[in-house]
C-alpha cells in the first residue's frame, strides 16, 4: 500500500462570480475533514460576503493582491505574503484591484460550506 497520494484531478468548485476554485484535498475530493488545500484565482473586482468560519484559514499569495477585512481592519496581502486568520473571526475576502489574484488557501479543519457562516 502506498503511503502517498498524488492529486491529479482536483475538484473544480462551480462558481457564478468568475472565481476559480480547484480543491486538491478536502471533503469533496479526498473525504478529508481535517484539512483542505485549494488553488484559487480571484478575478479583478471580485468580492464575497462577510463570513465567520469555524475553521482557521491560511492564505498564500502566488501573484497579485488580495484584500481582507478582518474584524473591521483592512489588510492587503501581496505576492509572496501569507496570513493566518483564526476560526470564529469575522472576515471578508475580496480582490478590488485591476489584476487577478492567484493564491493557495488552506483550511484546518477542512472547508465546509455548512461551517463558513456567510452573511446574506
């Protein structure tokens, strides 16, 4: 039995806002509820509602910039920077800039839409 798994077919999450989400490890791809790892591309001028997730989220910026509003504070990450946002923190993710933002997101425990608590 192999002690490794190479993900060659990530789950592409269907979206309606132009954002690309390829989940490599997590609940829908590998059944792993302990951690999720996703490659994402947020198009220019993209944003999503505020949320208060029940998981820690780590973000590493591959290219471009991404804006976070964390408990009312605006933070902008640039290429090569990373951040950890602790669970149960109110946050909004966006790319208000003119270029796409490519990044890796890691959630621990794994991203679960039922535990993200997006505001309407």
